[in-house]
């Protein structure tokens, strides 16, 4: 993505995942916002972009962070919200092993309390090591943790698969982690 698309993507992450009120935008209970209202509210706050640019960000984002409704009138973030939304994902049996990328500096805390969702709705997990490594690299020296997701599921933990392939769960206790 070019610099302009990155700026739009970061802006969308802010207003669709964390602070829609920052631009006077309302999300419905499932996290959807009107594309028309998003563009208008953004413009009123001095950040203009076109419907075409928005479509390009949705299509071109390698992490597939956003979805447009089939009719193209609504947009939402696929996961990562710090505000209350109900994304409507059905519980899904995970693969036996999933991965989580983090920074080396967080290991002491993770060994003590496992993976916690902090201000988000869920802990985010990856199906592959490469994706987890990229995520971990954003926070410092990357470390990839191996999660026994199949055993967690058998023990009653619930998993969801987001529209962009990110696995979600409430908490990963330390006993299910390989460091």
C-alpha cells in the first residue's frame, strides 16, 4: 500500500475499532458504519478520501482488517475493537495448534498470566508462524508462542474465526502455551 492508503487504513482502524465518536460517527451493535456517513464525518474533521480510495484500502489491506457489506453501503473492522460490538462470529473448532506473535519484553507477564485480551474483545491468534512473527515484530524483538488450541477447545474454551482469518478467544492460560 502507498503512503496515502496507509494513512487511510490507520484512520479507519482508529474510528472503526476504537473511537468513532472522534469524528461524530456511530456504529451499529455489530460494528457497521454507513460508508456515506464515514466519508462525510471524516471530511468535516479535515480528512478527505473518496469511496474509491476506501474500496482500495479494503481490497488492498494485506491483513484484511475491514469488510464492506455486499451492497457497499456499510463498512466495519473485522476484529480488534476496544469498544463494545458484537461481530456475530459463530464458535468454530480451531486447528490443533495456533500461534501468537509478541515481543520478548512481554514474556515474563505472559508466563505468569497467559495471553490476555487487555482492552480488546479477544486475544488474536494466527494459523501460521509467519503472520505471528510479523505481529510480534511490531512490538519489539519478536517471539512466537505456540498455543495448544485443540486441547483448549476440548477443555471448553471457545474460539471464533474472523472474516480475515484471525482466530479469536477470550484468554489463553499459560498451561496451553509453549515458549
